[in-house]
C-alpha cells in the first residue's frame, strides 16, 4: 500500500517461500521489494555517487540493494527490507525539499526507520503516515530533522520544558540544535530575543591583555555559537540582531544581577561552570523565557578539585517540574563517523578496557 504523500511508488512486493518442509514462521524468509521513483535525477541523489548511499544502507541493515535507472530492488529479511524501504522513501522526500543527502541524513533516516518499525506493523502504517523524528524550521535552512533518537528526545524536551539540560560527548548536535530551536522561536514570534552564553574559562585574567573592546576579547571563546547562528540565519540578520540587542552573545560573568524575560537563553560548555555560577545563571530565568544548558562532563577545564556546576545541577534538579535532562552517548555523535569512534575509544580507555584494534565499534 502506498504511503499517503510518499513519492516512491512500490512496484511489487513479494515473499519467496522456503523449500519444503517449510521452516518455522519468520525464519529463512526473504522479501523482495521494488521501488520506482518518479524523478530519475532525484533518484540518483538518493542512491548517491556510484550508489554509495545504497552500499551504506546494505552495510548497516545487512540486506541487498540493486539499482537500475530510477528503480531499486531490496532483498533481505522482511523486517529489514521494510526498514530499507522506509529509509529510501524518507531520503527521496528529503531530496524533494533540500536537493541533497549527506551521510548524516542517511544515518538519521536509518535510525528513524527503526522508530517507525517499532511503532507500526509492517503490513499497514497509520493513516497519517509513519512516525517521524521531531524537526525545527528556520527561514534560511528550512526544516531540519533530528538524526537519531537522542536528538528526537532533545527537540521534544525543548518544546515542552522551560529548562532543558543536555549533556554528552562532542559532536552530538547539542549546541547546533539548541541554536536552531532558539532561532525558530524568534522567527515565529514566540521569543523576543536570544541570549547565548559560554564561560570563558580558558581566558581567566588574560582577557585583559587581548586587544580590542570586550566583544573582541570574548569572541574567540564564543565562536562556536556564532557559527551555529550563521548556519540558521542570514549574516545580515545576525549582524542586525547583534546591533539591536535582539541577539546577545556574552560571557557567563555578564549574567549576574539580570532578569531575562521573553527570551531563549542558552548556556554552552556548562561543564566549565562552578556551582555558584550555575546557580546564578539558572536564577536569571524570567517570565516567558526558556533556558537550555549544554555541556560535556568528560571535558571539564576547571581547576583540580573544583566541582562542575553542570554535574551538580542535573543531580539537584532531578524530578523538578518543568526541568528535563537529555543524555547523549558516543553512538549519538553525528559530526563525523570517525569522531564517534574516537569518543568511543576514549570512553573505553577511561573504563580501563583494551583498545578495539581499530575495529568499528
């Protein structure tokens, strides 16, 4: 049955019977599904250069994919073949909107297919279509969908809670998605300003020796936030927002004594806050505002013996109404597959486990 709104057309779907005597149900069955895409050019984008996207799906799902023109034949166990079909349909829909597919999009579609398969029977999907990961939308980038289950939970938490903690390794999209979510609220008129902050731990008193005004002194430590802003907003809009105060990027020390109303407030690299700084920051929350606190507990730059405010805050505020915590793991890294393997190797070393010998975790 064709999914409502889906671009691919299912040409045929059959299950080859096993030779007699038949094996127990579900064992040894092989499904063959043929998908025909309407647009050859877009189908080639889905398949990737030299069908590299299809090869990636084959490796991840353990099935066989054979492409010919705008058609692809999927062969494998029925549940995995169905997942592959959902992946290809999702990628085709994405190409219709964005015109390209990255490796991250591909991995996200594979993870999303697992969610779809767990919520709906293979024989029929919900009338509204299968479950989809959460997404945000900005004027510059259009819709941006979560790439894994952790990011999906993160976006859901951001929508439904006034204070969200997100902790986990680098490369999981914590800061990037938080800035995108904040920009989406600003553009929708649900927030009047964005306040983005980081503790400038590495600088200390040396800030005074850097040339320029205060913005020149702290900009190097806030550059990752600027990078995310320029990803989601046109450069001229960012500059205008900085000039008018609609967007404020400031070090954590500048938050003391303020009440932040009708704003989205993001604290990045929160693992480098002290307990006192974290309490000060959290109590700045004013009426109509939301707070997002991100950090990586494995990369604390505080002096030895000083407790991280992020670690303490998630423990103290556990179970408080309106507060959510999302934990990312090494398997949630989306920056680059090698980054994920590096994080996994470091985590294994910290646990005293032997090196994996270069094998993919």
